[in-house]
């Protein structure tokens, strides 16, 4: 089985309101999947489920051949991590934030590697700086690097560059691309699930696209097909820049 | 005005003269308040953390108002309660703690505890929920999450301890009732001030007041330095 995730009838309900209802979705090992859709489509909920941060209210989520109903074991959880829209840095130094996830695992970052990361982030001069003093772009770069140093099997990105300027957007995309390439060529590489509402970004970063609307998976296709010949009128409207919104939620 | 100057002069004389009676009173004040603060912190921080880290507090509709009411407990009521508990006929009378520093520590611990629990849980609950999600996403265990959140809330937690300290070093009602203001045994700064004021020794009372403020300032200065990153 080459899929790392396999979702069947996956549902999530908050206070009786169904926000996600996906009949079937497979995410391939090492692929970059863009999850597209307007606000409220259930994209962030999907990521929280993929990161085992919430329990689904129904259906099955299979990760690497295992479906767990209750609590995911720690070693499984630690193979997946998310970078959120807001950097959510801790009130510590830049370096302490960078190495936080590693220290949770009882690991350290070698000084040379740490310096290489700071250089790559363009933050070498701010290593000892308190993280809350960083600019939005700097902070998000640290948040991304904090996830990448863990070399997760799956990197989930929840609109990580939605609030950033073009320079920082470019930097974030480049860091992710480099992380995928740097992986051991023998291995299948890091799986990326990139939630975005920016179709141009999805085009730049994704191999495949999943288009969500009102909690439903409306269309799923490889990127080239999706952007040139979308199969559904909703996806076509979304690509035209029309905000698709169906008043009637899932029944 | 004259009394004020006399008070200052008296305070200076007492401090520079290392007056043994004064040293004893100051020593007991620090022992009682320090002991109570330590106990309340040891109990209150884990309790506040356990409540503050939950997404939903069990019976939260009742628990929080109770804790917040506890933050404003009148010391004299706590004193009365502890008095009844420890008096000869009380359920804990057999301990023979009444009119001892131990009883005073018990009373002040009860006053300090809701302050520490309430302010700690508030500090934890005011952390951005994304941070909690992020920390879990980075692979924290439950214990690691709790510890990280306590560190994130450290200024608020320190403020909780400071507030509790300020609340108990300055209270007089509880220590008066359960300690009895016995010279050489249970007399602390606040009860000594009451006594000297009643005796008409205003300068001495004022001097003790100045020393009390000085102690409170010194402790708060220390806390402030601790929180100054």
C-alpha cells in the first residue's frame, strides 16, 4: 500500500454541526497535496484530524496501515506535525523555539546544523532574540524550521503564508521544496499536505489537489488536470475567483 | 505629623539596634507567611494547572465562581473557621495547634490557596489556544504539554504567588484569631501593630508598619527581579 493516509467516511461534528464529511481520500507517500477551498470548507479540521489532534466523530482514519479508534500512540503522532497560519512561537529565544520539538524527543540539534538552519532562515543575527519580538515573516520562518528539523514523515501546512509578504511567501515555499528534495532519495520523501485558499500557490507547490466545499470533498485530481480542466462546476467557479458558497450545509 | 517622624525615627532605631523582640516578631512573620506561601504554592500550582489546562473544567459553572470567591475570602472568616476546627471541641482539637504558629500557617495557607489556584488557571487559560495545539502537534506528551504551558504562563504564575504573598503577609484577622498574639510565641508584625496602636504607642506601631512595608517591598522586589527576563 503506497498511501500514507487512507480516509473513509471521515466525519467531524462540532456541537451538532457537521463540518467535515469525506467519503474517501487517499494521500500518497511523498506526494504534495494541496487542499483548496473557501473559508469554512473544513480544511483546517481535516488537518487537525490528520495530525491526530482531534478524534473524528465518525469514520476511519488509517495512517501507515494502522487505524486507531482511540488515542494515537506517541511514536505515530511524532511522525506528523503541523505549521499553522499563526506561528505560535513560545516565549523563548529563536534557537529554543527551533529546537523545541527535538528536545521533546530527547534529541539535540548539532551546533553546525543549528547554524546552517539559522543561515537558511536568514535569522543568524537573531539566534538569541526573544521569539515574540520577531516580525511576522521571521516568526513563520522559525515555525516552519521548527517543524522541518524534526524530519517528519508528514508535514501539514495550514495556510502558513496567508499573512505574509511575497518575499516571505517565496522563502516559505522554497524551504518546503528544499526539505522535500533533501530527503534521502532512496526513501519516498516527506509527504506534504498544504492547505491554502490561494490557487496560484497551490499550482506552484502541489502534485495533486483536493478541493473541499462545505466539508465535502468535491473534486480530487492531479494538479495539472485540476487547474486546466476541472471536472466540477464548483471547482471551475472557484478557479475563476468566484467564492463558491452553498447555503445548505450537508444533510 | 510629629507621630509620623517619630515613627520613622523609631523604626530606624529598632532596625539598626537589632532589637531582639523585633527580630523575633519579624522572624515569626516570615516563618508563618513563608511557610503558608510555600504550602499554598505546592498545592495550588498543580491544582491551578490541572484546572487551567483542561478544555472544559468539570462542573466549571460552579468551580470557577467558588475559586474566585475564595480569592476574596475575608481573613477573619478563615480565622474563625480554622479556630472552630482546631479548638478543643473542634474535630481537629486533638492536634493542639490552636494558638501556635502552625495554626497561623494553616489559616494563611487557606487564604493564599484560592489566589494561587485562581490566578494560575487564569494565566493558563489566557494562552493562545493555537499554542497548545502547536505544542501537541510538535509531539509533546501530556506532561510535556503541561510543563511547557506553565513556562508560557510563567509571568502570570509568578503574579499569582506575589498576590498570595501580599494577601497573607498583610492580613491580621486570621493570625489574630488562631494565633492569639501571644508575646514571644505567636506575635507577628500585623498583630503587634494592632496591639501597640491600642496601647497608644503610635510611633512604635508606625515603626512596625514601616518594617512590614519594607519586608513586603523587599519580597516583591525579589519576585520582580525573578520575572525580569
